[in-house]
C-alpha cells in the first residue's frame, strides 16, 4: 500500500527482527528506512516473577529501546504520522511527548481491549492493562482497529477520541493472483492451541470423510500429527513457516477452509482464505464471524459443521469473487483519506 501511494515508511523496531521478518526489513529499507537502537538493551527476564504462571507486565526495557530508536528516527527525518502497532512503542511515544506534536494512531486488535468482558486472557497482569487503558485514553492518540465489529465490541472502553476503522490490507497479495492448480482438502490456519480448537477441526474433517491441510508454526507440526491420529484423519498435509508465493499457493491449493476458533479479536486466518477465494466456514456460536459478514463467509452451528463442510466441498469450483479486489481498493482509499487528514491534537 505504501509503495502504491509513494509513501515514505520508516519501520522502528526495539531490537533485531526475527528471521521471519526479514522480508519486512528489506521492504522498509526500500520505502524509507529501518531503524533500531544502535545498542539495544536486552529485556530477557524483564518480569521479576519467573514462574510459568507469571502475568505479563509492561516491558520497560523494551520501551527504553523504542525510545532510542525513535530518537534516531527523529534525527533523520521528522515523521508526519506515527502508526503504532505495539503497546510498549505507544508508551515510548507518550513518555517522549510526541503524541502532542505528531499525529499518532494506535492500531490494535488486542484481545483484552476488543473482547468483552475484560480480561479475556489471564496472561496480562493489572499493570499491563493499566498501560493499555492509558494509551487509548490519552489525548492525541487515536485508536484504530480492523473492523466495525471490533469498534462495536470496544464500546464499553473510555477513549480519548472515538476509535476508527482502518481495514487490514491483504498481507500476501499473491493470494489475489489467478490460480489454475489442483484444489483439495480442508484448510486450517493457526497454532495448535485450545482456543483455535484443532481437535474440533480434526473431528469434523474426519466425520465429513475429507482430507486436511494445515498451515501452522514449526512447533505445532507434531501436535497436529498426533491430533489427526487421534481422530483418524490419515490424509493430511501440514506445512509450517512458509511465506510469500509458497504460502499463497498452499492456501489456494485447498478446496475449502474451516476456522473453528473460539475467540478471535480479528481472524487473520479467515481474511487470508477469503482473499484467496476459498469458501470459508466459521462457527455461529463463536461470533467473531461478524467481522466478515460482508465478505461472503459461511456460518454453521458447531454440531452441524461436518455436514456443512461436505456441502461446501461438493460444490463446483468457482473463480475467486471480484469483491476481494474491490475490497482491497476500498481499503487503500480509507487509509489514504485517513493519513491525508490532520489528526493533530486540538
């Protein structure tokens, strides 16, 4: 999107990115810059509670690193907008007083802000929640999120200004390319964790008598294999840590997608499979499907999911709907209008 509009983008990090973020680093260097502290402070063990049940607290060492990187960025070229994606980065902006001088947007779908009642996740301690409330309640910071449904779910919070909807551009534009390859299997995207309900996925795919495809992290491969053995899914293809064209081709090689997650503040898995033109099935009882109500998503009661999977699977294949490209155009236009506006405090 930045390339399309000719925006200069400086990506500010608190430390060296993971290997999986190298593509982002390369893109940022082409668009404007990639800045991190010259000597980042290690924040390993920043939480004094070392138990496995420790609550997440604000990482002030990480805030320190963001401050160092921001100072370097300000020396190079003062930004016209601060788009903040990480709570500790927002805290750095507040402590430096930049939100009173430069338009600042906190872009979030943090589960303990979006999902109600709070907290939905017990891993975040009181001080972490206080940090989140401080960010969204500070004048000069506008909170943005991906969908109208998220804004609706956040109505109980106290914002300094009404939150805005900035739809997420499709991360992997290769998903929009024509695909002529074979299509087979029911696709699951996500980690092997209870809230994503991989066991429900395996059970329903087995009941429908279909094959399975999984896109997950490397640490989840063996877990999925064990779950498929338990439910008798013998025909499966599990991939991990793939990106770009390889990822897009794997997603589009499925015939349909099924995402039975219980809780999603914004379901990127559904966004990706809808963008690829896959019939995408979500569960009615888990109401996060409402974020995709206008995107052609299919809904089923959990008890009937295996029957709906079979119906969708047996439908004739169709070309990816045109609305996906139209939605992407709308997304670009919304971001352009928002960033062209003056969001300075006062």
